[in-house]
C-alpha cells in the first residue's frame, strides 16, 4: 500500500491536506504524524505550513522535523505546501529576519516592501486565485498552463537558482510558486484548496516517482 505521511508539527492545515490526499488516492494510507520512524517508513511525505515562519521553524526544531526533512530530501518524494515551501529556503525577512532550513537557495520577502505592490494598490496578503505559469514537470500532468490556484500569503519566494523554478506567478512582482529538484516539489499555493487543478496536482504527486 502507498503510504503518505503528512508531517504534523502543530503549524499546518493538516485536515484539509490529508482529506484531499485521501480523496485523490483512496487506496493509499494517509497518516498525519511527527514520528520519525513512521515518516521514514512512508513512501511519500507532505510538509504543510501556515502562520508565521519563526513559529513554524521553532516548532519544526522542537519536534525534530528539521532533521526529518533533511533525512527525507533526496530519498523519497516530498511535497512542501505554503509555509512548508518557505521553510525550505535559506532565510525569510519575516519577524525581523529568520533563518530557515536552508535546503533551497534564496530569500522569502514581504510583498508590502515592494513599491510596485503599493503603486498598484494591491492588498497584502495576496489572497485568492491566481494563474500559475508552468515549467515542464511531471506534477503538471493533466493541468493546463496558466491554470488558477488558491493563495493566502504575505511573503513570497525568489530562488537564486532559476533552474529550480517549476512555476511562477505575478502579483505586482514576479515570484516563484513552485520549486523542484529530484524527489522534491514545493508550492506556495494550496493545492488542497484549488479544486480540480489542485486535486490533479496531488494525484500526480501520489503517483510521482521523484524524477524530473
């Protein structure tokens, strides 16, 4: 049986993510857990996240999730969602500056610091539906380019390594909404809240072997 571990460190939309995975993969076993052994024994791992990055990183460190993520990367498919994606970066400007887990190069920045956001009178947080420009990847299978996904975030990612970018978006500024490397796909939007396109992405993840 395909086992999917949704990492629980107290800072994620665990119910929605797990229910969406159960919906697209009824034959899989979806487990919400922070048990290192259960995660190590799973076939796939999901790292969700909502809230302030300092709290998320702190809880990850308190629960040992930082080590679990490090051990998981490169060994099996891992999907980061929202703050779960931001946590993988080197640093965030949120909360006065926070060191993240440091697995992906680049910084997480505040929309409100961008003059183009203020000049266009755009609201922060960026909340609602927005189009995603795709870069070819197996997890986009069956999803039309420029499909709309659901976002709720005040901070955004720009990676220093443009080869990692699998999807991008525009909200006053261009920013990265999907980053990929072997066995890793991380998204800023919420696939579990993105209806048909989001469910298709989760279905693709459940079937993904980790290759690019």
